[in-house]
C-alpha cells in the first residue's frame, strides 16, 4: 500500500494553518507537519530570499487532484508550490491515513 505526502510552501504559519485546517475539515488529509524554512528562488526576474513555512500533508493518492485544486483556490501565492511525493510507510500508519481520509 502506498500513500502520498504533499509539500506546500506558505508565507507564514497563519497561512499554513489556514490551508491545512481547510483540508483537514474536508477529510482530504489525515495530518500535517509544519517546518520553518529559508528559501531562495527566481521571482519577477530577480533572486528572492525569504522565510517560509513548509507543510507536509499526508493522504491517499486518490485525493491529489482535489487537494491541488483546493490549495490553489485559497493559497495567497500567485504560483503556490504544491508537490506530490509517493511514499510507503509501516502498515498501521498507512491504514490510519486511509481511515482518516475516508
């Protein structure tokens, strides 16, 4: 059995929690982890450096399209980072994810 982790960047913790709470309430994700990061990237022709929050949300593969769409609707970034990673874990944890996103 496999599931997915979706990596999403946010401008601050408040925005990260807003997105994750929306996904949790809709049962699209089982849980989320937040991490502060420093990012460097090209934006509007120049290199930007900023502090951001990454959320790692855990769910089943069937929810990928719904999550991507939901995040795009409420995320304040013009071009939000929403990346999917296919992963495997211990059987009990994967079953818990499936149960919580049913």
